[in-house]
């Protein structure tokens, strides 16, 4: 009886960024280990994300109808609410 080694990861058909390639290579080298208490780790990370993404201020902005429609289309393509997409873009800009 021949035992085949199960291939977990397949080579990506997409061109990866260098940091993405490093992650994939690390996974293939089986350098990742499971956490001891997965439920506790998930709860900790969910709380951190909630704290990080907490919206503490509201703003009103005026946009052209064309720009708003384009933003809504891009958000729909990404599977996001358009307000979330706008907040994400603003966050990325502010974090630079």
C-alpha cells in the first residue's frame, strides 16, 4: 500500500506581492502552529478589531453624484457597504 503525502497548499495562479509570497512559503514550510485556546484567541482578536474599528465621530461630506455612484459600484464589487469603503480609504490616507 502506497501512502501519498497530502498537498495542503497549491501554487497560486495569481502573482503575489513579496510579503504574500513569504506568507505562502512559510505555510508550505509548515512553520505555523495552532494556538492552544482557539476560542479565547478569537475573542481577544474580535475585541481588538472592535476597539480598533470603533467609530467615534460622524462627518457629513458632499460628493458629486458621479463620484458617489462610482464609489458605490466599487464597494459593491468589493462586497462592502459604500460607507465602509469610504472610511477605509480615509483611514489609509490618514495612516500614511
